[in-house]
C-alpha cells in the first residue's frame, strides 16, 4: 500500500491547518465545563488566538488530511473555524469573560452562511470536500458530532447518503476518493480510515439508526488486534497500516461507544 509509520521527516510540520483552532476551543470549552474553570490569563491568550482567526479563517489550507496537492478551501476547516467561534462565545458568555462578542457573533454567522452556500452542491445534494469540488469527504461526518448541523437535517442526511455511496465499503470508510480533479499529492493507495469508520457509527447512532450503528460498531471491534488496538488505516486484508496505535481512532471508538450505549439504553435495547 506504500504506507509506513512516520517518525521523522513528516512534511506536515509547516502545513496550515485551520481546523485545529476549532478542536482547541472545543477542548477548552469542555474542560472548563467538566474539569477546572479557566483563569483570566489563559482566557486572554485565547482572545489573542481568536483575533488571529478572525483575520484568517477564510484562507485556503492543507486541511485535516495534510494534503500535498495544494491548498484548498476545505469544508472541514471552515466548519471547525465555526466551532472555534461558537465555543469561544459560549465560554465567554458562561463565564462572563471580557470578549469582543459582537465581532465573534458576526464572524461565526458569516462562516455558517459560507458553508451552507459555497460548499453545498444542490445538484449532488451534499456538502462537498472543498470549494469547486464534486467529491465528498469523510471529515464531514463530524458535522453533527460538533453540533454544526442536526443529525436529522435533510441536507445532512443527503450528504451522509452521498458519503455512503462514495466512501463506505461495508462498515469501513475511506477518508476521500482521488477523483474529480482532487489529488492529495501522496504516493501509494488509500486504505480505509478506522477513525472515520467510528465517526460513521456515531452519525448513524445520532440520527436514530441504532440497529445499523450497533451492527457496524460490532464489526469494527472485530478489526482490532489481540490487544484491542487499531492503526490509522486498514488494508485490503484488514492489515493495520500507518501510525500504530493511533490515538485518534481510539478516541473515535470511545465517543461512538458512549453515544450508542446511551441511546440503546434509553431505547431499551441494552444487552
């Protein structure tokens, strides 16, 4: 498959990946909510970070997948910039921190409208991978998981169906397809991304398809090694490829398990 673990020489060190600001602010928001309240000094540092993002959220970047085929305006990066402003607003409001809330509200809403207009392909009935693309991206499976869109919104359901058609093979999910003029600039063939497969399970769970979610979740458990660990990808013979073990995959597993267990218990299907 041309894939191997990388310890040094990873060209991603100088990538621009705007999605990380959403992941950071979501983590900070959850830690403040469930862990320890944030202090003033940490907050002022985050305000400076958000000031930078206010001026840069619209830029093309390499995206979550660290593509080498040139920067694009990726839908996932744009959505996660929305997450950054949404969580910053929630945190500032909850804690009564000083913040330029009017500016943040305006920017958050601009990003939201941008995603629903420039990244929505009405002909395909799906949110596409980047501006000008015709293909979908498994990273959009996080849309309902970060509460950007309802898991039962018609636009989301049609996007999920497009992902199932293009990227899902049984319970396994490819992160993207090299088609429609898109190139990741990498050599070798793609395996399926186990993290994306667990995102898919959680999407099914959240939209209420509990039977299918449980079926695919249990199938994915069968791909773990004898220690219950997963690599980054799975190859054609279910061999683990890429970074091993991969923490992101296990985080996605835990999140899917938590959501599915909660909904199955509420529906009386536990056991």
